[in-house]
C-alpha cells in the first residue's frame, strides 16, 4: 500500500525509503569533528564582518530584486518550505557562509554523523542518533559491529508491547486493560516525548491517554495521579542510569501510590516498565527484566525520542505512526547528508545563526509556532540547542574566541503577539525570529485557521518592513487628528522594521512532517556546534548544581551542618528551618 509521503512505500513495519540507505563507512574516531581553527580567525569571517557594516534595508533588497523571495525559499519534499528572504542576507552572503562552512570542515563532520565517530570526546562516546531512524537494510558500524539490527530488534520489541497494550492483552492488577500511561523522566526523557504527544494529539486514537511527570515538585506527580485509576495505569520509568534523582524520586512515589491501592509488591510488574541501560537497578525496583526497553550510550538524552524513550509516543499514537515519525526524520537525515550546502536547509539555518549571532551580534533567537498543538516545541528546542551549544570551551579545551549558543526562546502564536512582540517590533534588542505555520488543520474551524495564518504572515511582514514616519503621519492625518496630536503620537507609532525572520511553512502537522521538523532542528544544532568547534553532546554545566543539591538535601533533613555552604545559602537554610511547618 502506498505511503502518504511521495517516494516512500508502506512496508512491514512502517514507512521507509524505497531503496535502503548506503553502507556508512567509518571515519577515524578522533578526526571527524569539523572545525579545527577558530571561526573568528578565518579571513572569510572578517570579510563577512566587513560586509555587515553596509547592509541595505530589507525593503530596499526586495525593491532591487523582484526574484528575492523565490531565490531564498527552499523546499523539502512536497510539504515543507523554508523562506529566509526576510533575513539580512543575499545570495552572495549565503555563498560566503557556505564556503566558510567548508573551510571549517563541515562536509567531513556531516559524513561523520552517519558513520562511527567520537563527537562526544569528554565522555568518550559516539553520537549515532541518526541510526535510530535508519531502515532495516542500512549498515552503520560502531566499534566494528553493525548497530542497525539491534535498533530494529528494540523497535520490534516496542511494537509487540504496544500491540499487547492496545489489544487489551496487557492488563492491570484487577484484570482491566490499561487506559493511562504515565511517563516518568526529566530532560531528554521527558521534553521530546511530551512535545510529540501534544503535537500529534489528533493522531492519539489508540485509547491510551499519555501523561508526563518530570518535576520533582510534588505538585506535578500529585495532580497527575489525582486523575488516574491505579488499576488501569501503566508507568514508564525512563532513565538511562536508572539513578536520576528527580526521576527515581517520582518513580518511587508512584510505586507507593500503586502499592497503597493493590497491596502487593508482586503486582508492580503489571504497572511498571522501564527504559534504561541499567538492568540491575530496574530489577531491584521491581520491574521484570523482560519489561526493560534498552537504548545505548551513543544516544544523547535530548536526541533520544526516536529510541525506546519514545515508547509513550508509540503507545499514544500507535506504532505505525511512530514509524512515520522516524521516516520523516530519516528523510531529513538524507537531505542533510546529500544536499549541497547552498540548498541544504539545516545547514542554511545554522549559518543564519552564525550570521545573526556572530556577525550581527544578535544574542537570541525566537521560535514561534503558529499551532497550539506545538505549544511545547519552543521548550523542546531550548534544551536541544542551549544544552548542546551553551559552551565556552572548544573540543580541545581552549576558551572559545567567539560567541556560541544563542538564547533560544519563544511561545505559540498568536498568544505571543499579545505578550512580548512589542519588544520584537520596537524594542532596542533585535531578535531574529523563526515562524512555523501549518496550512491545514484537523479541526473544523476554517475561519480560525485563516486568521491564525494571517497573523503569522503579518508579523513577519511587519518585522521586515515596519511603518515609516511618513506612513504614520498620513494615517493619523486621515483620522482627523490635530497637528499637535500627530506630533505627539508619531514617534510612538513608527515601526523601524528591518528585523530578520524566517518562515517555515508546512502543509499540515503529520507524524512524518513533525519528524522532519525535529530532525531539521537537531541538525541545525549539530552544524552550529561544528562551526563553533564545541562539543554539542555533553552537558557538564548541569552537573555542578545537581551535586550541590545532593549535599543540601542532607542539610535540609538535619543530617549535616549548613556551615559547609556559602553565607547566603546558610541564611536561606536557616529561614527554611524557621518557616518549615
């Protein structure tokens, strides 16, 4: 049966390319990271900085080139396009940026992403998340072993489990089928699956309701459990080490909630499964070894939703649709791997960040999906990009010589327009914006859809072209205002414009399209890290606070003295003791 995506066929299982991906040839482990010299030392970078001093306004660029929109719009398949014509670049600038990427060894780095590598040297780990969405016929060797069969074996295990839950063969302690699945994880074990389940809510037709608990604040777990029946609830405890404090604290509390209802520790196995690499701890918790789903050290947390970490997604939308998500990501992988930089969407998006952040000095990027279903997408991208590229040392351990990861933030349109777009239009900080829109909707409110898309297009237009003083004056005069009132109002109503934005327009929000979108941003993040020469796959900055928190738990429980901490912390601990009920 043909798959809905042109160029793909429906096979068993799932949607994969008609022809298998070619064999991936390993590159030397320590020699495929990309940048070997600082970005800022290249003569071409200096030339870009010089050209940035004489940028014509966006309005003038469009006046001078009637083909600008077409020249700077790039298509991915038949259902996604990226329009960068409102960015402060021209084809010449893009050509220079692409050449800069070549000088920084990006072609070699991209090849390395689809072969054995050591992109995470600080933890001595390979980075092979692209293997998670490769078809069964592909070959990707790690340490001399083809890892694709293991990936598909785990996918098959997930598929069998989903079938048991969906068919009602997996039952709770009273013999009733499962109705609710609660994912317990944090960071990459939560943000990705939670975002996808929300984004694909119209496809959640399996009868399984997915819930996500991540925060160690008891309110998160308590308010989730208050709506559920222990007899029909399944928990997915997701932790690579099965020792993450927040996750295990919530998992233990959920286990006790279940025991309070069923009274038998032996029944835990009917209501808990695990996604982990630590079988010993999983079994000690009370979960059967055969109910542990595995992923691998070469899968980074924020790149892991394609693995067994995505089990809640498959339970919510069905395994075949989960495979469509994988297929969409794989299609973007092939785009990154095979397209020349001048038409390569993830590469161009990453180069625009270098242009805006390193050359023009814009410190942040705004991401604004015009879809309520994509409500959690900005938060997902915050972790993906800021945890990956928020680094100040290079792969060789030296201080970076130019700015790295920008601040990534955003919210859904049109809510964001009434919250902070005032700053985007008239504030002193310029925020390059990425608008994401979907032409078709599964919901039968056509007038709403027209208005939503109109708002997205209007914001991009207003940011680029603004409103001049002459236009404001003419408008106020047409309203019959006095000369004095015009003089008073005019400065406040001028919109400077010339503020960059990108429009990403999709035909509709499907599992395949969402998979492509997520992979596009994964690759954008990867390319940025290569160009800056940083390790995009560790996160040591997260560890210090976790270690300090571990000691402070004992202090707050009265087991250790607060004197070991700084005076400000000691004062706050004392206040906590005084106010504690």
